[in-house]
């Protein structure tokens, strides 16, 4: 999670024409109204889509040593400085780690990417922690889900940058040109309107508008356990209200949602997920968003976040909904952790580095690793096909639908209920530092990508 970028006046003058272009493109894409997506054969067996989004982990960080997956290449060693002969190899480090956050701003992500060489992580992060990895002894539940269901090793974040724009992609298949976090604990909406140069904030359409118009039920579950608590990082509030705009909850940034009481009523506390399972009121589409302490975002405890996720999935598997559901379990961005696969350049904004995706369903291929390329808009594409929704942008129109992860003709898989420790960890580590890059990596006042019409993704990244 990166601090807010303050737009200086000269930067704003530079960005406004670019924003006009990206906003115009967004409107054009959203107004094309292509024909509704067509569901693949057997997809109608899925009645409920549950999307769990955790924080800040690359694929190599969690599954770089997973058997059969595309993990660390032999001999991997990244230079500590550009052109240096000294290098850092991937290393296993037991939690807790690291003590501070790793940078994953737009600038840091592009410096790490290094025009596709994927060799800039150590000096862009200013920390060897970018090269550490976990294995099945550290995250046993996640490796168990991967063994029993389907793991994706070609799944990418949607934007080569941090949390907020990637979360906007998870509901809108675009970020409206936003490339970095917008965060001010007291005036976040006002700052968003300023950065977007739009009095509405996000004025483009979201998938929840499509779901509502087609009568498809949905909820956005936000974990919160008490009164909102400000912490030292200006980008984050511990225990946020479900209706509060935040890095991981972009929906209140959309005027069409914020001004609609019915839609806002579907942004609820995560405790309702359990009551909805029990009462037979689970919506057709669900998002599940963690509080900071359960997010796996450094420096929060990894096992604490994992057991929260396991508890959620166990509850689903012990309910009547398991037989016709799919869980897409993923992480919102790479979090500054190394990944060796260059993300495809589909446009000026993404993809970003790989993140883990585990597809958990009675119809997921058992013990399978899919290398079908995808990103967050692929899950939106799955929703669109299943519920016959119109695509939102060119991004989800072109995205894969993750169909390779499923076999709708197989005998449905049994649930995998994983025992949770009697006393799982439950505490919060104060977040108050971020490692700094070893060398200057770019203009830190820019929070919107200055992509011009006709500019290629690679050109935009080399600005």
C-alpha cells in the first residue's frame, strides 16, 4: 500500500489532457454495450460466485516452490543495484516477515518490471525481502486447496501498480486511468474527485450496476470488528465501515452506487456472510474483503489471514450452497514481492505481476494447474457469461473466462473442510514504515497514467 500522491499544480496541468483521453476512452468502452456474454456449457451449474480477495502477494512468493507450477527458474538471482554483480537469490523465511511494507506503487512496479526483464525488484524495493518465499509449511491451507482443487499459474493483477486501482478493476474492468492509491482517512472521496477531475468520482459503470439491472443478487462483505481506528499510514483505516470508501472498497467511489440506497445497503459487515449461509440468503455474487489485520499485507501475520479465509470457506463447504458454488481466492497485487514471469502488455495499464488464484468448487479440476492467462477481469467475464451480462470494457471483453479451471461433466468434488486451530492468532501489527528504493525510480507526484491516444503499453511504461 502506497501513500497518497499529492498533485502539484504543474503536474495537474500535465495530467489533465491525459485524463481527458483516458476518461473519454473509458466512456467509449463502457457505452459500446456489446451483446451479453454467452455462458459455456455446464456453467449454469454454478449458482453462487464467491470472490475472496486478500492482499499483496505474488505467485512466486506463495507458490514459487509448488510442485509442477511455474515457479522460480533455476539460478534465479537478482542484482542489488542496476548493473551490479552482487545479487539476491530467493530464500525461505518463516513468518513473521517483513517488518515493513514493500513498495508497490506504479513507479516501483514499473522499475521492478524493467521493460520485461523482471530484474529490478531488489533495488526498486530497497530490500532483500522481495526475494523471500513461503511454502506449504507456512501456508498449509492454501497449498491444500491447490492440491485438491485448481491452481492458476498464469493469473495476473489487472494493473501494474498498487491496491486501489486493482480493486477498481475487480468491480469495473478498468480504473478510469487511476494508477496509484488515493487515500486520506478524513476526505478520501473529495481527494478521489480531485484526482479523477470528476465531481462524481468514478463516473463509469461497474458490474454491480449490471447485476442489479438484471436482477442478480449481490453483496460486498467487508470484515470489520469494531469502531474505525486511524493508524499511522494515511492510506488505511482499521475496521472500516462497509460503506466507507477505501483502498480495498472502491464501490462508494461510484456516484451511481453511493446515491442509490438499495445498492449501498448491499455493502455489509462480513458477519452477514455467515448468517446468509445459515439462513439461506446467500446472494448469487459475493465479494469478501478483509480488515487489515487479516489481510496478509505486510507486516500482518500470514497465518492469521489464512485461517480467516479457511473459516469462510469451511462455512461455505458445511452449508447447502457448496454443491453449486465457486470460490475464486486471489490477492489484489504483488505487494512488492518478486515474480519472474513478465506480465503481458495488454494495454497501457497492465497486466501487473502474477498473483495466486485458487479456484475452489465441486467443478474445479482436482489437483490441476491451469496456465490459461487471466486477470481480475477474467472473473468478471465469468460472471458476465454465467448471468448473461454485457461486458463493461474492452478489457473484460477480451479476457479469458477461466474455463480451463472447470470440468462441468466430472463427478462433483467433495468439500475439503480444513481443521482450524482452537486458538488461531488474532492480533494487529502497527503499520508504520515502507522500505525505500535504493535508487530514484520515477516521478512520485503522478497518480494518473499519462497515456496518450495511440500510445502502446510499452511506450507508456517507458515514460
